[in-house]
C-alpha cells in the first residue's frame, strides 16, 4: 500500500513537472482588429484569441495584454494603467485543442499611429506552485486613428469684405461654358452671373446655374511649418486643428465629385506617397489613402511654407483651386502666396493666425479659424 502511494506521488510530481514545462507549448495567441483605420473617440473592437493545440489541458492561464496609454477600455474591469501603457488581464482555462476568443471594446483618444504592445502569457504546473511565462511581441500590429472631422461652417470666419455661405462648392472655379440652366438668386452669386432677360420676365432675380467639368480640380495645401525654418517650434494644438480642417475639406471635395489632391510639407505624408503633391483623383479609395496619411502624420516639416508654395508652380493649372491650410503666416510666406496667385486659377486661404492678413490680396478668399482657448 505504501509502495503504491509512493508511486502515485512520484507520478503526480512527474505529471506536475510535465505540465509546468509544456503548459505553454503549442499555445497560440493573437489579436485581431476588423479595420486598422479607426475614428477618434469612436468605439472599435479588438479580438484576443488563445488556442491550445495540444492534448494537455490548461487549468490556469493568465494573459496580460499591453495597449497604448491613449486607448481606453469601455469596460474597465481588469485594466491597470502603468504610465505609458494600459494592461488588460484575463484569466481562463483551456481544454485540449480548444480556442477561446474574447472581444474588447475600446476608444482611442488621440490621433496618430499607434501599435498594439506586447502580450505576456503566464501558466504553470498542475497544482499551481510554479509559473512560467512567454512574451508575444506584437509591436508590428498598428492602429491608425484619423483626425477628428469638423464642421467648416462652424469654425471658419470670413476675413475681409466677403460675406456668405462657407462651402467648398463656391471655392471651385465655375465653367462659363457649361450652363445647366437658371436658378433663383441667393445673394451669394456674383452680379455678372445674373440672367437679366429671364429675371425681367419672371420678376425674380435668376442666375446661371453652372456645372463643373473634368478639367476642374482642387488641391488642399497643408502646411505645418510655423517659422521660416522647417524645424522651428510647433504648436501641436494648432497643427491638429489643421489636420482636422484638411480632412473635412477633402471629404467635402469627395462629395462634389471634383478631382482633388493633397500637397504638404509633412514629412511622414511625403514619405507615405513618395512626393509632395499626391495624384489628383477622387473616389473612396483615393479619399481613404489621403485620410490614412493624415492619421499617420507627425509634426515634422520637410520645408517652410514658402518653399512648399514655390514647389507648386510646376504643373499648375488655370482651372485648379488651391485651398491653403496653415497654422500661421510669416512675412516670408507672402511672396509665395503672390506668385501662386499669379499662375493659378483660384486661391482660398485658411489660417489660425491674424498676422499679415492685411497684406494679402483681396482676390484670395481668406478665412480665419476660431479656436477655443
């Protein structure tokens, strides 16, 4: 009887040692995200998948997953903030050849390119006296958070003698050749577009209703340099506002069906496309690529605003509208503005600063951005 007990104890110890050594063997872990491009402050889901691919069951498994500190779990159970990361812990057991999927709802609070961080799996022997762990490095799994969209009419203030609705439709050059008919005068159209014969007949002011052709296009010019040196001091809040405005303008152009592109001195966007000015196009795929580049963007500028404007002289088009978005204006930028105005069809300037606005040509439609302090 004693011998049998000793044998059972020895077998138990051997089995316990075996479970410790092989508990993490043939154990797979991964995280999946349905779409790596997400909206700021809107929920998205991460699936954590653990799969036991061996005959040995796991009575105890603890998974510690690290996430960027700007991610927040909607349900905060088992979440610990450790400074630069948030750690979510789940504890479970697995049968032989069992797969378990847990889905977590998160919210991202900061625009940018974020990486899911490492996960640590902890298991141990059968009776729980000793533990072993394995680290899964998942720093190559990224999430791109887009800039927050804004309502242009709510944040743009016309500068100078222009008053009227704020709409990208009126930023596009109208084609005097293609006339779709007449429509009622709203007070925002130029007097030269009033059709006087029809107005006299009806007793109401009517204007020509123009259409756009494929010859028309638009380029949103995004500047992040805030001094004559590209590497000068930056104001992250103002630059983030410029990212949001740029996103909203691109989406507006997409809705009009007018071909559009993006020109910028942002280093990461230039690297993403391999050039300063992207292709002029439209469509969901084109828009998604531009928005993703804004999500990936950092604050580094490859050149000053003036050099960016000077580089647009090549390939300019008299039927092209340039919408300039900049956090500030400096004296050196004015000559570039004048030169681009001379050779282009139309310029719309959107700035977060009041500097030098009195020195800008009245032919440049100018807006200031009202920011909350």
